[in-house]
C-alpha cells in the first residue's frame, strides 16, 4: 500500500512538471512572461490618404504622417511577441500627452482610446524592460515620430503628395539614408486603381531608442520596389 502511494505521488509530480512545461511553452508563444524576447522595435508610421483610399476612415483625414505603432520584433521567422501581460489595463490619458496622441497617433477608423489600449496591450507590454510604463511607451513612440521628420525626408527626395505623380523607391531610400542615416527601410503599399500607393513606412529602432539599419527580415514589405509608387494627396 505504501509503495502504491509512493508511485501515485511520483506520477503526480511528473504530470505536474509536464503540464508546467506545456503551459510555459504556450505562454511564451503568446508573449506572457517574456518581454525581453525581442531583437529590436519597429516604428510603423502611416499615410492616411493612402490607407483611406481603400478603407472607410473618419473625416477629416490627418494631413501628416501618423503613428500606427511601436512593435517589439524578432529578427527571424518566429512570430514576434504580443500580449506579454495576461491582464492589461490602460488609464485614460490626459493633458499634453493626450493632445499629442490625438494629433500624432489617431485612430483612423474609430475611437482613439481603444486603439491606444490595443497597441499598448498587444505591443507595449512586450518592451517593459526599456519602457516600463504606458506613458513611457507612448512618449517614446511620439519622440521617434518627430525624429523621423517625414517632411524633411520627403523634401530631400523631392516628393510631395500628388495623386498624379509617381516616384521611385530609390529616391525615398536615398533620402532616408541621408536624413536618418539608416537603410533597408520597410514599405507597405496598396493597389488602388492600378496604381501602387504607399500607405506605410516601418523604421527599425534599437533598444537604445535610436534608429538602426533594418535586418533582412521582410516585415510587411508589400511594395514592388522595381515599380514607382504614388503618395496620394488628401483630396484624392
């Protein structure tokens, strides 16, 4: 009888350990408990006239480049971490930060606060090793957007929003390299009425929160760089 109970105890311990490994593996894939598991951040900035040429957006459209997100990213084929806290809440923003967010990080499709919460809970919780609070995460993204200075980049490339004029990616790459000192920027495009329309740019960011050359991982590069692109105006 004592031996039987001993075996039951041993089996229970083994089952517990196996289940613990399985649960930890599932959590790791979801991001829970491992916010250090990323290689760099991806700053995604979007051009509303391009995006909203194919989707229904709120009026008026922003007339500047705005934030889509700041995403911890892995430099390989594995999925990047998401939702790294099993429970996530976001206190309402206020004051100067809320004003800046509404201008530079608006929700093109709905209510701003829900968009901000989704971006923080999905991505911001996975980089708390360097941005420990939601406000740190938002302020870092806003600062990076300002540093990116898309008006200067476009000016250096000789590009202005014009639905009837196309541009080469080489001119954009050269301008990004000149102004931001980085290469291998990632572009996202949409096909609109037979035109390749630029909707988003993605810049790689080091953990030190400085721009870096993007690794070779092809994250969201849907543009055909052998063809010209259009940067639509807001009256398209």
